[in-house]
C-alpha cells in the first residue's frame, strides 16, 4: 500500500474521541480500518518502520509499538528481515472442525456432511444478545450436520443483523458445506481472529429435539463458540447441538 494512502486512511479515521487515545492506538486503529475496508489486502507488505515514522506524525517508537499491538491481535505478521505483512487468509483462523468424531479404531475421522437449512432474521433473547450487544435484529444461519449417516446435529450461527444484512439475499450463505468464517472474511472483510469455546451437557431446546426426532427433555452436548474480529470485538456467536451418541469427539487444537 502506498504510504500516502495509508496516511489518508489514518487521518480519515481519527475523530475527537480517538484524538484522546495514546498515539500507538491511533495508528493501530487507522491500520485496522484500512484492513477492514480492503485498502490493505491480505498478504500485503506494509511500508517499513522508518518510512512510516518519516511520513506519518508518529515517532519510530510509536510505530513499533503500534505494529506489535496489531501483531499480538493477529491482524499483521512481523517477519524478521522481511517486514510487516497483513495476515494472510491461509494463516487466519479457519472455521473450527467441531465435528471431528473418531472412527472405531480411534485413529480415523468419521465423514461429516453439512447442509444449510435456513438463513433468516431472528430476534433478541438468547445468549448471543449479550455477547453481540443489543441490535434491532440478528441473522441466524442454520445447518444440519450429518455425522457418518449415524446421527445428526444442529449448528446455529448468530450475527449482528445491520452489519450482515446482505447475507439474507446472498446465495453463498445458503450453499451447502459453506465455511461461514471464510464467507465473512471474504465478502465483509470480517475475519475471525480469536474464538472462545464453552462445552457442556444441556437440555436440548424443544425445536431442536423435534427437528432431530429426539425425546423432549433429553440432554446432549452443546457447544457455545464466541468469535472475535478486529480490535477483539464480538463478531459471531455459534451454538452447536449434538445429541447423545457413542462416538468420541476429538477436540481440534486451535490455530494461532
């Protein structure tokens, strides 16, 4: 990216509130803004530290601190001797494989087939409301998960409605086996940089039990996956409902 464009993007993002921030946060915010709107592309090399300090109203120490701040949050990668690069799509957090069920020998993985069943507006009231902040509405993407044709599970991804309204009419959101996180990254410049997972035994909701043809009141494995984007802001809330089964679920190591 030309340094003049970066300087323009930075100045455009600095308001009265940001003017009271520490300088390194103002600079890191400006770079993040440029990434979010696509002015800085995946894998693109940023100007050198000295060049940034010379062309922008920040000292070399401030530039170095801002880049370290971005690197800690996964927005950029600093490569010794080569420079600083916008995080490449291949190194960003991929959609986690929550359905890594082991085969009988304990080594292989059972095949998993996914099918989008609905993309629609949904109201407030669930745990996603507190995590994603109060919105006028949310978008919920439902998927049917078929594990080795032995049993099925349900995945529901909740997103802030106003930000992702276009998904309601986007055919890609309804594609089977769609990678939701990749879709958000590529179409909305909204990569998932961190997740927090909570797993527990919970009573299956009535509609989920009906959909999976389960007895009412039965307990199952329920995963709550909170996704965070740039500036560690809440981005998505996923709930996965897995009915009782005899297979072992392998927990996949998280990517950096």
